[in-house]
């Protein structure tokens, strides 16, 4: 059946049917991907964060769904859905999501061990492992964070290594991280981690500027639509 989502009655019917489908797929067919969708439904449509949090927790701990572990980690981090703020449990949830192959969970697991606002003890070596895992899953931000670690070096933890910094910066740039592209331009310009090449320095400078311009245009479009 095709629904006219401009019609209030049909929209309500569509949403109710969607919830019914998700409940059946989760509770009866026990499909973890559908249980996660039900959690998202409870969170975004019903705005019942307590039920959403419970669904994410069960789906993470019993059905090993990485995306749900990531969402559960966010609930522990922010104190959402009747969960008290607990950065240790948030980190454990992110770590499990990372192990299950959800790259954003790897990113957050790394950040929990490097951020000043985190209550988890700093551990740059372990953070690097999480970022490396996320980068291997093609998470641009993870690749960028590792490159930054190797560019700066971290005392008593990670040695400065411009060759590795270049490798991770290149992958992050290819995955669409504008800051990594800007760093690549500087590396080619200065000959750090790679042979000096002014043409490629200019090439990556233009790529970074084009990315930045695209983001600016998208932001303006969103602002215009919201204002309109």
C-alpha cells in the first residue's frame, strides 16, 4: 500500500504499521537489525528514551549488534534513557561495538581515552588501537586522529613518525576528511613523510579548499531551508 505522507491520517497509520513491523521482527523473529530499528523508532518517533535504551542494551549484550552497543555507549555517556552518566560503562559499550565492527564505536572508544572531559583514565596506546581498528573499517576520523598522533608524537607513549602520519593522512583524505587533505598538502610542501612535491602540495590544497567550500554550501542550504 502506498501512503500519502502529506495526509495526517495516512502518516499516522504508516508510523503505527512501521512500529508493528519492527516489534514483530524484533520480539518474534529476533532479528538484531530490526531490534535496533525498533530502538531508533522508540527514540526518534516515540521519544521514549527509556524503552529505546533498554532495546539497545539487550541488542548489544545479548544479540551482539555493534550499532546498538554504540548507541548504548552514548546513553551511558550522556545519562539518557534513565541511565546514570557512567563513562566507564560507556567506554565498555563503545569497545564492544568496536570489536563487533561498528567503526564509530571505535572512534568513541579512542576518544574516551584521550578527551579531557572523559572520566576514563588516559591511555594513548589503547586509544591508538581503537583508532587503528576504526581506520581499518574506513572511518575517516579514526584515520585522521592516528595521523595526528604520529605528527605530534606523545611523550612516553607514541613516537613521532611522519611516514606513518603520511600513510594515515592519505587514507583519511581519500575517505573525505578535509583536515587530513590540508595536512597532506603541507607534508608534500615540506617533504615530511614523503618526497617533496610542490605540484601534489597544490593538488591537495585545492582538494581541501573544495571540500571546505562544499561543506560551507551545504551549511548555507540547511540554514536557508530552516529559515524558510
